[in-house]
C-alpha cells in the first residue's frame, strides 16, 4: 500500500472530524440552485473530470437548469446495450471495480489487508447475511465523471429495502484502503431482490457530498437524516423490474456493492481496477 501524501493525510484528518451530513446537506442545496452560475460550474466540471457529453441524451450544457440535473443526466437511447441471456448478469453502473470475489465466512474484502462483515453491511439482518455468507461480491466505484443512474443486473422482484444510517466518508481508493470497515460504517441503502439466480442484494453506499440517493419505487430516500435503521417491506406488492431497467441514482458519486449466492461466477476480467459500463456482461450462473 503506497504511503499517503501530505495532502491525503490532511484530508483523512478532515474526514474523521468534519460534520459529514452537514457538509452533504449544503451540497444538496447548492446543486439544486438555479441561476447564471450553473452553466460555468458545469463547464468547469466537464473540463476538470473529462465528462463525455456526447453520450448524454442532451449534450448542450446550457440545457441543464441545475447542477444536479446535469449530474444525473440520462444517456442517449441505446448507448448502453444490455448483455443478453437469462442466466447472465449485466453491470448495474458505469465505474470501476474496487474489489470482487468470494464472500468468505461472511467476510467481504474492502482492500488489501482490510475486510468487513456482510452482517454489518446489511444492517445487522442475520437472515439476509446468511444468504450471502459464502457467496460472491462485487464492489463498483462511480467516479465524478461517470453516468450516475443505476440499472438492474437481471430481472428481479423487489422484496425488501433497508436504510442504514451512518457516516459519509469519501469512497476514493485511498480512503477505502485507509479507513477500516468503511462500507459498513457509511450510510447505505440495501435493496434485496428475488431473481432467477437466487437472492440478490444491491447496496448503495453513500459518501461525502453524496447529497441524495433515490430509487424509482420510493423516490428520494437519503436524506433525510435518520438516527435508526428503517425497513421497507415490498413482499406483498411484487415490484417487478426488468433486466437493464433503471432502479435508482446517486446525486453525486459513490459505490454499489452486489451480493449473490456462490453459484454466480464473475467473468475473469471483473477484478480490482477494471473499468465497467452499464449493461456490460459481468457474470453468469447455471440455469
């Protein structure tokens, strides 16, 4: 593990002492302001992070009335073809693979030398954690320049959702390597599905400046600031979602963690550092 720079050490100190939710609340408000500042701010962001506006459904910067409208922009139809097949998993987001592999005795690898438990990640739900105790996981990081809408990796029926309050540490590679159990400490939204591959969990992890997490079935879930775990039961409503359909979005970037049973196999290239896009084939399972 590379030694931290002086700047990174200072930022790490700030992350540990700053009021995460107050900062993110300010970002929430600022990114929804309208006015003459919006266009210049978006242009700076596009130049700074190399955003490819040619993929956007609306490539003209002046079209966007707020920064958040730009950040959650839809893509042109057909720009992300979905991997075909009833026994395949399509990537749920644009981004890069942070880690992927086997869940070993309920432990999930965060970074070299660091792990956290599925039980912690899933808000202490023992029955759900047992489903994935020796399964598979893939941690996918969305950088600022990435497309920030999330899509279903395969057809599914939503059963439960759990909102777990917590901190909002940065999820950049170097903070993930430095902060123990980061994904099990940050605020997160656990979506639990029934699929042809068995149970599937998609965990949407918040981070500093992630001013909101939304799903298509509930709208805005984070914020408001919660002090206790909140559960949503969809078992009697059958919310069926097709493969490739949008399931939610990050308003500012963060991380998605997929959990499956052990008969799901990731493709060989799904490993730390690999770039991925929505719809790309990432795994398969026996029929």
